[in-house]
C-alpha cells in the first residue's frame, strides 16, 4: 500500500484481530490459521506495542474495523475456511487523480496455459523494477538476460526469457521484445542445471562479476548465500545454489549468475548483492 501508513495499517489490523480473537478463547494456532500466519508470530504479537499511525483517527478506523471482523469471525467459528478474499483499494493523490483497484483472490489453480502467461507477466514486472542507476556498471559486455520457469519445467522450451538481451541505453532499460518461452538457450540451460541440485530456484539472471573472486566469496558469507562455480559454463554440483561464478578464460567472458525462487525476489536479491559490492 502507498502513503505514510502503508507499512503499519495491516500490521495493526492483524495485531488487533489476534488480540480480539484470543480474548474470545480462540487458540493461537486457530488465530494463525485464519490470519495466514504462524503460531509463534501470534504469540509475539501479544507482547508488542501496536504500531502508531499518522493520525489517531486512522488508528480508530483500523481498530474499529478489526473489531467488526473479529465479531463476525466469532459467529463463524475457528473452523471456518475462507474461499475468496477481495481487495478494493482507492488512493487519492489530488482532486481528479484517483487510483482504484478491485481484486479477488480465490485460491483456485490456473491451468497450464494460464500459468505460463502469468509467469511471463511476472517476468515483465520484475524487469521493470530493475534500478538502472544501480545496475549500470554491472551489465556484461554481451548484455544481461533474465530467465524463469515453472516448478514443473524440465526442458529449454519451458524456460522463459527475453529474446536477445536486456541492456541499458541512455539511462533506460531496453529489450527488443516481450519475454517468450525458449528465448535463451544458455541462461535457460544454466537454470535447469542448477535446478537439478536446488529445485526451489526458478529464476536466474547474469551480471558482470567483480574482478576479485574473493569479493564474491566474502559477500556470500556476509549475506549467507550458497555459492558454486561454473568454469566455462560447466556447473560444479552444490547442495543449494544462490550464486554461480564463472571466472572466465581466454576468449570466455566471466559471469556471475544470481538465482532466486521467483523473478521479483530475483531482482530484490540482485539489488542487494550489487549494493554490497
């Protein structure tokens, strides 16, 4: 959410809901189930101060909303299971400038074609979040790319990437086309190789590594990341993989591959790594 209270209103709502339901003799595990949290988190909420908001009227609004929801949940009982969640968000910037979003979450699974389309959209969103000022020095001479796949992927055509390369030109991110499946043989192959040792990693990108190999190893130790190597693109097996360093050779450009569970997490991790360098 946007605005000065964007990070605190949902936390306050959850905390008040947890306290109201606990007062109604719901167990911590029952509260955790209904809020989509954990029992340890619910336990910690009981001992923390409520987050302050910009105005006391906003606090009263959130607290009142929590009371209404908790009263309704008491009537339904702790065994009730949500089947749909609807979010309606309206953000006003000035008269005549209003953003409004109305989305529903149903918990249903997409079919295979819809899953692939959603993955391509996530890849586009992730690329749009790249901080060009932060990344500009780390784009390889041959260009960068981002690839991702579904957990069921087993072959190169099942991995999506941008056709050609992603580059930065005149301070803006450039790519020739929208992402497609089967668009990057090399990066897709590296991702699939890595997934044979770490099946949870479904997204990868390549950047230019620092000149000092020790800098990568020190970073992995500082950030608690798992590093392995790929001399001339041949992956060295490793249990759990977050970064892959190809130190390069004569006629072979060095590369640092960064992996994550999904494209959005991948961009956040990349920014954190680059900032650490």
